[in-house]
C-alpha cells in the first residue's frame, strides 16, 4: 500500500521527519518497505502550454504540436496521445531529461518531423496512474 505524507498529515498530527516516522512505524511492527519522493529525478521536466495541435503530415495517429516551455521559442513535439487540446498545460520532458527508468529524451525525427521533447503521462514520470494519455495539469500550474 502506498501512503502519501500529505494524506497522512490530513488524518493525524505528524511532527517528525520522514526518517523518524519510518523508525517509529517499524518499532510498532508496521513494516515500511520503501520511501519515495515524488518528483525526485525529474530534472529537465517542466510545465508546458500547448499552443497548437496539428495533424502530423505523414502519420494518421500522431499530432505535431507547438509547446511553450518558457524558452525563447516554442518546442515542436510529435505526440501520439489524443486526450489534450491547444491551451492545455502538460508536463514536458525537454531534450537531455532522463525519466524514471533511465529513458533519456533526445531531439529526434518521427515520421519525418523533428521532435524537440516529449509531453508526458503520469506513469512516464513515475507517478503511476492512467497511461492512456497525457497528464493534464491545472490551468494555473506554474
């Protein structure tokens, strides 16, 4: 079972560090198998705003998107997901980012179109959850 510290703190008053909490739980016979920090190891993953979503010129099931990640120019990204629209905010792994599992993002050509990053689903970021499409972030995501 996975238990988040945020959820735990909503239920009980936790005034100790994670390490101390793990020690105390172990002393009660409640085994803690692992502790994981969400977002750890996601350097190079930023919030992107999808500016355009167009049909890929050489593939029926791909789109070619322009995504603002705060750089001087929007990134052009090829994507196979269908659950998003222009205006959505999504996590973007920029060139050079290494995702959980050791997958490093590279600038590449997909069916003749240059892709300068990858828009991500929750599982691709190590967050678990639905892998059927991109992780759509709240409109006010910074």
